[in-house]
């Protein structure tokens, strides 16, 4: 059985590649990972034509006269005889082996289909859902534990003395990088040989042995010039003023546990700015507009508010369940190891689990590259959060989690509550990586 820190759809693709070719290639894009139309295209797919695989592993020239497909290649490499041209029979033989081999993988294959010259791989959804939700709810911190325990890094920031907002961005990029490293088991140490200085200058005097990681500056979009007047404090103040009107409308409904409206205002304003500064690739310039609500460079400037809103939705459902359970209206929640997740059979539920729970570890890994060149992609995490909330919002509007029926509906309700718990953990964990503190959920309800 695999270790939990290898959990993810990319690991499954690597397993399939290794089984078919007998070699290891962790960047074999010949196997496509799908994210939509999963019921038709499967979770993975790949072309059978052997020519499509030649750039990913060494194929002797003589093989092409004996095999035309990767399926035939597998049988040939094992000395099995086959009759060329009988594609369906060959496919069925290989498909049975794939399904059997996946029995010890975290993600098991249910079936494979041959669609013209393409193989579509379909996962065992029930097993994948149970494995993913249980793993995240029970032990989500350990999913990345010790993955890169042999690596250590030292990160510093070269202060941008002209632009306070640029300097804030550099510090945020460093902090997010360190969070990603720690999450994956790396050590942060000044004595490390892997030293990087986060800077906005392509040329300047840096400390010996530090490699330069150049980031884009923050510009004023109206002047199309580096923002040198607006400081973090002034920009934060502007954001808080813009938010104040909506706060006035919500003050009467704010939960009693919220002690400071100003604290919420400040938290939301900071979160919006952090999202603006990180939702753009580090090497690119961030454009801001002071005193306006539009921003030409950030894909979704109100995305962080939408994230908080959906966190509040999840929190409200759980609070209602706890209240109803205390009143005897709902049974005590079943231990997660005894939950039957087969009731999560809606396509939206599978897409949430597959893309955002199973997909979370791979997404986190894709936010940072250690070699051959060091690279950061915090914008990937921002976009992931936006997509997750869009998908969950549609699910929330259509599916009723807390049921009013009899005991026969309790298993589905229990499974959905744990689904929401896993999504909640992922949302909060991702915000923590971005150094974004969530506002109290009562503000949105």
C-alpha cells in the first residue's frame, strides 16, 4: 500500500505510466488528467498510438515493426504473444491488468474503455471518495509529511526602498514559499546550502551564495508606473473605507461572538490586498487602482469574500446540525471510519471530491518547484480556491445537506457532513498557507 504523502491523481497517472512502459517518468504528460466531463472522458485518458509515447521513454526502433500501440508494447515487453489488429482483445487484456494492479493503490481503477484510439480510465468512485474524505478529516496534516524531509532552504527578502507595497508583496511571497516548504516537510534554516533572496531588482549586490529570485513590482495602473506613494497602511485604510458601508448593513445581524466589527473590517481588507498581491504570478507586475473597485490584473478581486462566504455556509450547516443533535432531532455523528460514503453518488459530489479533495495535494505540490530551477506559483492556490467555491456554491444551491426525513436519510446526511468537513479543512488550510486569516462566520449569516 502507498504512503499517504504520495496520495493524488498525479501518482495514479505515474503508476499507469510505469505499468505500461516499465519505466518511471513523473512528468509524463502523455497521460492526460481530466477535470470535467468525467463520466464520459474518465479521470485519466491517453492515446494508444505508440508514436505519441516516444518522447517520454526510450523505444527501440525495431519495436515499431512489431507494435503500433502502447497496449501492444506492454504485452510484447512481457513476452506475451498477440495477434496484431485485434485491438479490443488486446485492450481487454491490458485493462484487466490495470484494474488488478490498482487494488493496492490509494486510487483504484474501476474500468477502462477504448474510444477509437484513446483509452479512458475511470476510477472506483466509492472507494476514492471514502479514502479521500477519511484521509483529510482524520489526518490531513500528514498527507505531505516528510515528502521533502531531506531538503532545507534559506529565504530572505531584499527590501524595496522605493515601494512599500512592493516590499509587502516580496515578504508575502517569501512567507507563502516557507509555508509551502514546511507543509511538504522541508526545513527552513539559515545554514542551508539552498539560499534564495526574494527581490524586485534584476541586478543589485546580494549576499554571497544567495540565488536571486526576481519578482514583479506593484504598479499604479493609471500612471503605469511603480507605486511609490501608496503605503500598505494607506491602501489598507482605503480598503476598509470601501468595506464600511456593507458592514453597516450587516451590523444588526452579526453574531454575538464577534466582539469587534473593526477587527472583521481590517481582516477582510487585509485578505483582499493579500489576494491581489498573490493572485498574479510572482515574476509579473501587479497593477492596482487606488480608490476604485476595479483591478486590471487580478482575475477575481472579490474572490476572497466569496471564499469567506462559502466557509460561513459550511459553518452554518454544522452549527445547525450540532444544535439539532443536542435537541435530539438528529442522531450522534457516526465515526468517520464507519461511514458509508456510497450515498455520495451525485456528479457534483464526485467533482468536488475528485478536483478539490483528491486534487488538493497535487495542487499544493504544483505551487512550488524545487528543481531544475526554483519557482513559485502562489497564484495557483488563489485560482484553486476560486474554482472550489464556485463549484461548492452550485452544489449548495442544489443539494440539501440536513434532511428532514426519517432514519433512511441519515447515512446520506452523515456522508455529506463529512464531505463539508473535508472541504472546510482544505479552505482553511489553503488560506493559512496564503497568510489569510478567516473572518468569523457569523458576519456573513
